[in-house]
């Protein structure tokens, strides 16, 4: 765990302080490109932008380690949940390191700090009357004498007959299931709830194969119904700056009306229910833990506490970020499937404590990133997963830029290998890379690698260039503030294009140098300053490339600080300063690699997936047409019968 971070970053009163979280990756598998762009990479891009704008910015993330899925995966891998989480936590850290994700802290939820904060929030909710006990019928394994979470029951799907369906959902037909057959009447088994459209026939315990019994047990429920008016009031006061899909999803929940939600599970791996609470039996909850989606979002403050307070469990520095809505603005990044837990359940817990929490101000929630016309699938080896990115041999910054340039901000986006190659070869190499190479090599060859003086020459065209760059800069700033990261990437390329136009308009070359040396010096000076600005604008997207540009401009790494200005004056680099050594920023990718990578990352399986989806769509269309034909046939028969009937 370690001690407190040396001089942890804390918010400053009266200033704009930015707190950023990305959805905690579930710690039982390897993330794919869709997961990466959906949360951590998008959040990292915005965090880097905020830092370059001079804002106090804390970026928090970590591994979400508790829950049924972790226990199930540990069984599959024949290990313990703790060992499994330790393994995947390190895998995730390596992947994010490869992608140059600049977390201020990347922690985990299996800590004392997390348990303490979760239990404290629950205790306040209990004392304030927002928790309810309810009895329900659940499967119980008499062999190892414990209640079973839905995923720990397997059997035959009552809908499609699949033999290995889980107690929560059938992987074959996709329907939601109940682990036990619903009672014939409400009087048969009091308290039995049904969630699914089907159930398991011949249910068996996943651990030992025993047929489970239906037994009554108690669970705790968060009274979202009692907190609904508070949530609505808060939602209406802050939703204007949320992503459209986030607003729609949250509104749909509120329109249907919020219901009590279970927050406990019969598991061993998780945050235990606190003991000693008045009116709550310690014995009945001895073998229960909090449901992962009650505790997971509380991981944001608990991981922050590790960063600000280290091993000091009594430390309260974390509250300067999380209980300080006056001075801190919270931005949260995630895919749309995580929205309700962040926009309903987590804020409900905060509101129910009746304390002043820093609640989310801005949600940035993505749609889905698909892969070559299909879906990412780890089990079928379709798509690029985090651990395989290095296998392509392509620089991580190219991956970062491409994913951000194709970020699924308002609709689903498609990862296409040919598109990936085109972005690298055309936008990055030919435009941005060649601009930097051409200007710096010319300065090395003709100005002794020294930034020339520009003050001996000016004209309207150079002044217009500065004005045009500033117009683009304002658009970039506006898009980035609005978390329109895809548009921000377009703006970066537009600034690069303006730099190339500067060279083309002035016909940079030996003739300009020989015939108009002062003008040539002014163009080179302005172009170098243009590249300096470009590096800073690029830094949220491709930080290592941006750093390389600054190094080539004569700024050693230890002295580099990215800074994005309000206004560009073209005077960041001064005459007489020495440049570094020119180096290639990007390399050409042969178009032939597209077919190679398509095959490497699931070619045959992807074809099967597409064929199955097409067959399913065709069957659905045929069934719809059959139904329509039958309806028309009935109408025609009725009409014929009516016309043949004798007149009355």
C-alpha cells in the first residue's frame, strides 16, 4: 500500500480544481480497445488538457475487485479471488502504462480504506432511514451450507434448453433467468421475486453440483424510492453538461420511477456488512457482503484517500477533494453501460448521507466501439485487446491518436485496420510529421540549428497566419472544454495543415533563402513557434510524440512542461536559441498490413460472427414477413367469406 504520496496534490480554495475519474475496470479480464477509449484513455486526454491549461487536476482510477464475477473467474482459474485480482491488477497497470495513461493514482478496492468509507456511508444511510431489510427466497447449497449468488447456480435454460445456463442469464439465447423455478402461486413460497423471463431447470451448485434448496434469507435494500425527489432535483440542476446518452438513460430510470435496490449478496469476497448497528442483526449478515455496484463507485474516494493519506486510516485529506463541492468540479468518464450506477446509485448514496459531497458535474459517456463490422470478443479471439497492442509494433501514440480521433462520442464507431493505417500515413506522417521534419531540417542546414530573428521582416500574410491559428486555437479550446475530444483531434490536424500552408504560401526553399533571407528567417521563426504550439495541442493525444517535438525544438525532457495558451503570439521560442536533433515522428505502414492484422486478430471468427448475425437478422425478417403474410391471408379469407355470403 505504501505511505502517503509526497506532497499530494490538494485543491486550492477559490480556484478551479478538477477531479477526474474513469470507470474502474473490472479486475477479472483483459480490457479491449473499446474499454480503453470508453473510459481511461478519454479521461487521460482530458486530464492532460486540464494540466496543460494550468489547472489543478487529479486523475483517479483503479481496479474494481469485488463481486460475483470475480469469485466465478477465480473458480475457473483454480485460484483465490485475492490472487486473481492481484494478477489482473498488474496486467491492467501494464496495459495503461503502455498507453501512457497519466493516473495520479491507480489503486484498487480491496483495501482497508475502501472498507472503512463504504461502511461509513452505509451506516449513515441506515441511520437516516434509507436502508430496508427484506426477506426473499434464494438458492441454498446444503453441501457447503451457504446461499448462492445467481451466477453460482447453473442448469438448463427453460426457454432454449441450453445445458449450461447461469442463474442470471442464458449465454445461448440471451434471456434473463431466475436461478429457481418461480413458485406456482404467491402463497407457495413467500418472498420469492422473479426478475427473468425464464428460469433454470435441474439447477445445480456451480461449486459442487448439489441441487440447491429454496430458502428464505434477508437482504438489505437502498431506498431509491425515498431518495427519488432528491435525485431528480440534483439531476435537473446539473444535467445540461452531461453527454446526451447519459441524460437519456438517467431520465428513463427516473421516468419509470426508482425502486428499492438490493445492495447485499451472499458472497465471501467483498466489503462486509458493518457490525454493531442498532436494529441490524450481526449474525444474519455475517456471511454477506455489499453488492459490487454499491461499493464500486465508492472506490473513487477510497483510492483518493490512499493517494492523499496513505496508511493513515484516520486521515481526512481525501475529503478536500470529495467533500468540497464549492471548490472541486468532478468529471466522470465511462461507457454508456455504466451510467445508471454513476448517475443514480452513487449520487443516491451521497445524498442519503446528508453530507456535502462533491457530486459529478460533467459526465462524458461513450457509445460502443465495434471491430471491423462485428463486436470485440475475448472468448472468440475477435479484436485487439490491451495486451496485444505491442504485438503490432506500432507506436502507442498512433493508437492513442486513432482511438481518440474515432471516439464514439455520439454514436457507435468502427475500428477498421485500413482506416487506422490511413490516419497514420496521411494525417500523422505526411501532414504533421513532414511539417516538423521539413522546418527543423531546413533550420539545421541553413541557420546552424539556431532559431533565426523574425523582427526584420513582416507582412500581412504572416499576420494573417497568426490570426488564423488563433481562430483554430479558440475552437480547439472550446471543443476540449466541452469534452468533444474527437473534434479536438480534428482541430490539431487543422493546425498542422495551417503550418504546411505557411510553408507552401511562402515557397520555403533555397530560392527564398537566397533572394529574401530576412523573409525566410521570419517564416522559419514563425514555423518553429507554430510547431511548438502544435506540440502542446497534440500533448493530450500523443504525449510522447509531443515530447519528442519539444526535444527537437531544443527543450530537454527534464525542462519540458506542456502549456496550452489562451492566445498564441508566436513568440514562445526566441531568436538565438538552439534546436535539438531532428528525428522521425512517425513511420509509413504498408497497406498490406491491414489484411495481415485482420487475420491475426480474429479474421475467421469475425466472418463466422458476421454470418451468424446475418443469419439471425434474415430469420427475424423472414419471421416478420411470415407473420405479415399470415395476417394478410386471414384478412383475405375474411373478405372472401364476406363477399360469398348470401344477402340478408
